[in-house]
């Protein structure tokens, strides 16, 4: 099989109830905060009566139709959002590319020759193409932040643990979060008011520019120009700088080891069961790159995990102390979305660079908000705001001051 592109980011669900279960045509109370906003749901969230594929047809065939709905989905529907459909995801969410060899790669509506980013690819594309207003997804290693950057959207990975992850397909529980993508900041804030139980936002005492990372990325010049604009507007009055040496801290390596071990713990038993399942060609269940990651995850030893846990703790202790009361400004990605026809070794090398950056918030469980404020060669990119745990609403309020 080869990867192919599809124009429709939604999945066609093979269920008699799929057309009717969530097609209530009764008027929505206009007083509800999300009244009339169209909602796309990444196909990792269970919805009672609808199948969950998790981006893989063998998973779909070997799991029953859910009888319960994820509480995060219910919360949005109860506050007036209108369900538009479930969307394509990378297989079991174990990729940041946005490719799916079974259901197709949703076409990036902004730069069609480039990848949409994943694993919340379908939800991101649905929002970018104005098919919906809310793209609900998950973020473990960057699956909200990366497609937000590639599609020119706002995207929030909240503080780990502040939004329940019940009734959904897990990937790596100590990193999994529920996040969302929108075309504008006001809509993102409305969803935050529904899903987050945060305390009233506090103002940040300091703004920390991670200049060494900004200068390393392809759109560093564009980010620095945007920062200068904000300085001229008086938005960065309490500014200083900080160095985060991702190579010295081994952020990508540490994250990938811990994530991989958790993924094998979560899905290894099911993957091994496929070897003896009649009618299933176990070697063709996953795309080659996904399969190779599962094979590597299986090989991670307890000693590897122990070393990575110690490294994670050292990094988290240092970072939490440095950013207390402050907001970080970092690049979201190393550059533009890779081309759709990029070679596998190019994608693998880019993924490691990408996770050097995304692992900062991932390892520490911090909230990160992507702002689509840059373009390079006509393609969208941007920067991120990162705060300490529980500052999700403060990040949004600070972003509003920057985007006015």
C-alpha cells in the first residue's frame, strides 16, 4: 500500500445509527456558549452508538461499538455544539505527519502539496477548510500543536490532566491530553470556558523568549519580526530571555522513550494477539513507519525507562523553577510542514527535530497555545506560548493582548 490524499477529512462510518444518533434537528438554545458551532471529533473519542476506528480498520473490526460517549464530547454537545462527524487520525495517533495509509491523508487546504500534520489531521483540515468551527483532537507529542501550525490555526494543548480522557483510545496516558483547534482565538476561548475548570487567570510577571530555539528554526526571522512588532506595541514590556538546550536535556530522546514504553504497555497485548487472529495479515495491519515504531517500542527495556524517568524529572524540576510566574515564547515547529512526497528518512529526521521542541511541554505536562502569526514561502507557521501548569486561561488572555 502507498499513502494517498483525500479531500474529505471525515470518515464514513459503517453504522446504521451514524446518520441519526447525533442528527437532532431541534433548535439549539442560542443562550448556550457554543450554540450553533460545528464540531468535528477525532476518531479516538468514543461516541455511544458510533464505531471508533482509531485510524486503523483492524482496530475497528476487533472492537465493539462503544456504548458510552467521552465526557469531553458530551460537554461540548451539551453546550450547543453541533456534531458534524468523526475525522481521520493517524493510526492509533502514533505519528505527527497526518498520514493514514488506510483512510487517506486529508488534503491540507492551505498548502495542498504539504502534509496536514497529525495525529489530529482530519479535525485540523476540517477547521481550516471551514467545514466546522471546532476541531476536537488529542495531543500527546504534539498532535494539536503541529497540525495547528501546518494549517494556520489556533490550537491549545491544555495542562495534562485538567480535562478527563475517559471513553477514548489512549496512546501514552502520562502525556495524553484533550485539545482543540479553531480559526480564531475567540472561539478557542469559548471552548476553554466549557472544558477547563481553571481558576481565574493570573497575569504573567515575566515573558521569557527562548531565543536559541527561535534562531534555530526555518522561520526564525519571521518570528523575530513578529516579536519586534509586539515590542513596538508595548506588549512585551517585561521581557527577558532563557536558553533551553534541547540537545543537552535530551528532550526528544527522553520523551520518545517514555512515550514508546507507555504505548507498548497500552497496545502491545492487542498487537500481539493479531499474530494468531484468523483472516488477519499481522504484517500488513499498520503502515511501515507506524509498524517500525511499535517494533521499537516493544524493545524498550526497564533500564531505558528508568534512565528516561530520571532525565525527565531533572528537566521538569529545572523548567518549573525557571518559568514560575512567566510565559515562554518558543517556536512550535522547526519550520513548514513537510512535503507530501517527502522520503521516509526525511520525515524521520524532521520528526526528531520536531519532538525536540514539542517535548518541552510534553515532558512537563504544561499548557501550550499555538498562534498562527507567521508565513514562510506562502505557507503558515508560527510560535507558541507555554505557561506553568494550570495557566491555560492566562495563556489565552495573554494571547488576546498580543493579537489585538
